[in-house]
């Protein structure tokens, strides 16, 4: 299928984004995610709760709510991004594919990434890493930067809080480590779930074994998504959990740094 005919299923396009990669970016939020994280900030981009499957070539996004959905062709997306090219170029920014999980729509994603590559627009992929390894490796060939989530190292805990095993994610992390890409690992710091000492240490130990990736960003949990859940009529499983304190973030940062990891984000 040609790039003009493949449609991407998205739920938002955010202009002037400054937290999704270098510089000023256009972030494309793609619908559908095989995970079901308790703390997800974009419930409109995921799906009703059921067992997930990793992204496969040709797969569309069946597991999605209807909120905000929109189809877009690669050409239409290019036109959207080109409106901001002046800011993108001046700031060293680009386009970021986020979600949901972009790897669930590999045909559209690869076509779009190729098209932006031909136009010299910097391309970032923001991913959970949960996809078939072949899909993951093919998409990697067309990106400049990867923001890769690391949530929980214990497999059972991962399954409990995200709905899927972390097996595939950890396998893809090794593939990513061998690529030449600019990579930032991202840890959502979720109180009582991902911030427990055993998980922080396990993440630190895992990252220490990587050959090329050494940067981890701490993403503080905040409860602002609660209103979205209420609007969508979906249970908000985080209850009244409050974000981790600045002091706890500093402690996580120190633990990671003591294990040789470069930490960005987190404490001011
Ligand atoms: S991987 Fe990201 S988009 Fe998917 S459910 Fe988890 S937090 Fe939400």
C-alpha cells in the first residue's frame, strides 16, 4: 500500500510540545495500546480492558475507545507538521510519535517516519517497547531518537500493573541497546508501585548491564488524568495516591547515579 493510502488512527496532535524529545516538536498521539497501565495519562488512547497483543505488521488499532479518534494519511500529517517547520528547525526539534503505542500501527508509522526522514525532520519514537521484535527492529531503522519506558522489572508485578509480561519489552531493550540510536529510558515514578526500592535497584542493575544506553529520565506521577477517566466512564485505579515527594525523587536519582546512570528530569 502506498503512503498516501495508509491511514493512521490517532487521537491528538500536539503542537509546540517541549517534553517529548529535543527542541520544539509536533507530537502525534496514536490510538491503541496493548498495555493497560493503572496510571495511564491517556486513557482515550488505549482500549477497553482485556489481554493485549504486541503490534504486528498490518495490524490496526482494534482496542480503542471512540474518544477523539481520527484517521490521517501520511501526506496530511506532513502538511500538519510543515506548519511548524520554522519553530522545529530553529529549536532543533522534530516530530514525535507517541500514544497509545505507535508500534501497534507499524505500516503507517514506517511510512510516516520514512517521509519525514526524506524531509530531514528529526524523528522520535515514544514507546512502551511492547511489540514483536521484528516490528521493533524495522521501525528502529527509521527513527533518530527513542524514548523507551521502563516500568517494573519483576515480571509478575509488571503483569499486574500493566496487563502484560515485560518479557518482550526487555528483549527489545537489548535490540535497542545495540542500535546506533539516541535513547532515553523513561521511568514513570508511580508511588508504591514503581518507586519501591527493589524496583529502583533492579532497574539500576539492568541499565548498568547495557552497553550503550546510560540515560534515564524520571517522570513524576500526577493525578491530572483522573478527570479524563471520569469523562470516559472508566475506573481510575490510582485512587487518591499522591505524587512522590521531591525528597523521594532525589533519593531515587542518587540511587541511580550511584549505579553509574545519568539521570534527567525528576527533582528540580
Ligand atoms: S504504555 Fe503508555 S499509553 Fe499504554 S497504557 Fe501504559 S501508560 Fe498508557
